[in-house]
């Protein structure tokens, strides 16, 4: 059973339709759940389908870009194996510890690149497209400008190189992060006790919603993708009652244009007006 599981993930990169099914399946599952138990009432500019269409446009761009990066990722992971380069080879770890090191290293890459995009003014221009969504739901999770997606891919490959993560560990993490992204962005109302309990180990929906609050310092906190340990250990964890949540940005990008695809695409290349206030 264990060997079958490893074989499944080792070759998952070669089955793009299956990976797409995991992505779409996760989105549809949490789409249904958020419709049944919504956290807060969302006020879409037209309707939920129109909002989803805008976010799916960016999702398609993200997938196209990462399909190209996947070729490099496979080569890099295979090179680490052939050269015995990376933590898992230097310490001669077994399969279970290899998975743990690989998954944690790749999750740290997600936390680190996210932090850097918030701290660097130029990189923030690309990332703010994700934060400009004034109606955070399950479709918001992959609303990333191609520049944002490219930077994430670069950090992902850097941590593969450092950890030496084999492809089965890489694909286990990518499966986890796809499902976690849908879960944490979904507009679902979990019991507060359950959400809080989850947040000690995982990024919970309420924990991540704080990151989408329209004002700093809440925007600049809770950077994690799958595990909450990085935010808790490195001092970037914060809490906000869900009753106080308001999505979007208080400056940089006007709320009325959060579904304007062309404006979102060109926004990083235009001079920013940090005086914009959402009403």
C-alpha cells in the first residue's frame, strides 16, 4: 500500500488531467459547502458566476505558466536525486522523513515568497491583484497575476533544490496546497472552536480571512499556505473577529475595478496611487 501511494504521487505530474480533476473537484466541493453554510453575505457586483469567471481567467493563466514550470521542476528534482543533492540526501532520510522535510520545505517557500511580496513594493504590485478581490470565496484562491505565479514558482524550485525533495514529495505537497487553497478561501462558516483548533496546525478559513482584511496590519499577517507553524513561530500570526472582516484594499487599487480583467492585468505596470480608498 505504501509503495503504491508513493508510485501514485511520483507519477502524478505526468497525468495533467488527473491533477486538474483534483483542482476542479476541490473547488466544486467547497463551492457547494460555502453555498450551504456561508461565513458572511457577499455582495457580488453582478452575480457569483461573473465573479468566478474573472477569477477563473487568472486561474487559467496560472495553470498555463505552471505547466511550463513543471518541466523545470521535474528536471530539478531528478537532478537532486542523481547528484544526491539536498537535505534528504545529505542526512540519508527514510521515505517518511523525506516526505516531511519536502512538504515542510515547500510550505516554507510558500510562506517566505508571500512575505516578500508584501514587503517589496515592486513585487507587491503583482500580488495586490489577489488582495483586490472584494468578495473572497473559493474562486479567489488562484486569482494571481502571472508575475505573482512566476515568483512563487521560482521560490518553489529554490526550496526543492535546498531540500532535495523527490517528485513524490513535491506532488504530495502540491496536492495538499491545491486543496488547502480552496478550503482557506472558501466563504464557509465553521464552528469557531473547530476553526481555532485547526489553526494551531493548519491554516484555517478564519485565520486566512484575516489576511484578506482590507487594512494593515491584518493584510500583512497570516502568510501561510498549508501549515500555520511559520506564522506562529516567526511572529506573523494575527487574529480578527470575523464580524469585523472587510475584504479588498484600503489603497493601491479601487474596489469598483476588482472585476476588471484588463485593469488587473496592467495594474502592476502602472504608477500606483496609494491614496485610493475603498468605500
